[in-house]
C-alpha cells in the first residue's frame, strides 16, 4: 500500500513541477507577443537585395580587372589574387542607415613583395584612381573605393608565403592578420550550431540595433563572435534574440572584451574607451529589459511597437 501511495504522490509532485515549468514559460513568452514573422521581414529589410548583390559582383569584377592590369603594366610585382571576406563572406552584412554598405575585398600577393607596406598600398591606390566618381581614400589598413550613395569596397592588402600566415599592409608596417582563418572559424561555428540560418539572422539584428544607437558601439565583427559563442536557438527569432543577448551580457559581466578567434587574436573591442564600454553595457541592459517586456505583452501591437523602438524603422509594425 505504501509504495502505491508514494507513486501517486510522486506523480502528483511531478505534475505540479511540470505545471510550474509550463506556467513560467507561458509567463515569459506570451503567444500573443509572437513577432517571429516580423523579425524575418526585418531581416529582409536590412539585407542586400538581389539587384544590389548583382551590382556589387559586377563592380568587384571590374575593380579586380583594373588592379590586375595596372600591376602587369606599371610594376615589377606579381599580379595579386583576390578574396572576398568579412561580413559579406560570412553572410552577416546589413545595410547602413542610408542604405549603403561596406565590402572587404582582400588583395593577396602569394610571395613577399619586398617593398614597404605603404608602397604596395600606394600602387593599389594608383590602380583604382578615377575608377568611380566617389573617389578613393588611402586609409590606415586599406584603400577604399567609394561608389557614391551605394557602397564602398575596401581593399586590404596582404602577402602570404607558403609556410606563413598572411601579413596585412598598414601605412607604416606589415602585421600578421588572417581574415580567412576568421571566416573558417565562423563557418565551423555556424555548421555546428545553426541549421536554419537563425544565428546569421541574430547577428544581423544586433548589428542593426548597434548601428542606430547614437553612441559608439562595438564593431560588427565583435557582435559576430559574441553571437557565435553565445547563441541560444529557439523556434522563434524574437525569443532567440532575447536569450542570446542575455547570454552575451552574462558573458561580459567581468568586463567588455571580445577575443578574436583568429590571428592576431586581438581584443575586438580595443577601440572602445572605458566610457564607451559603459554606454554599450547600459544600452544592452536596456535592450534586454525591454525585450523581456515585449515577450510578455498580451497585445501583439504593443510588442511590435517595443521592437520597432529598439530596432528602428526597418522593423515592421504591421
């Protein structure tokens, strides 16, 4: 008799525990506040259209041809190879507030050019001068070609020998840097954790959130690494976004930093000063608090209004 009674009590207790779990889930994530489909539309609104991609591909090809022809005609250096990298390669690119975007096209020499880093940058700059009406900028770590009102193509320049990792040209020196290693690391994370593209979408959502903040935020690549390392999958993007943001915040409880998982293994938040890091954490705290409120809303319209407030005008409210 006693074993039967204990089993009955056990089942009852289990039912109470299960009911408590379900009640908490219902409290945290109200079905009336389900904005998953609106997040999917948001992702479309901040991503490159097929027309923009086609224009970019054509522009990139023309730029590569121009650089190759210049090096053949005017230098004694080997003809470089090219590697598209950064957010375009990782499929995490988002449009800027004005609809423009930046693309990284690596210019690679497969041997040591035996000239200064500045000299190689200057050759590339001369190769692309006059190519667009937007002009050319010789920046610290790349040559930027501006396509007015549309996009910029950044041309970081590297050399790579058979047994060494790539060296990036700056205005003053060559320094080790391996963007392909970073892309490979990210692709491994994506294949391991993300089978439906959600992790890519969450990165875009956070990058867009950061882009519309009035104060300086961490770089897009920092958000990419944070999401890859702290990704919380869910059938709903709004819940996954909230839980991933919360996991990132927990990760940063001892201070804002983001170690580059590839050469040169630097801190991807090093350009932020202490005040900017505090501002970022405050903004992230606010986002997480408001996201939790949105997920508890009994009004679908109110939930949409909260997300629109924090993610900007590209987030649909109908």
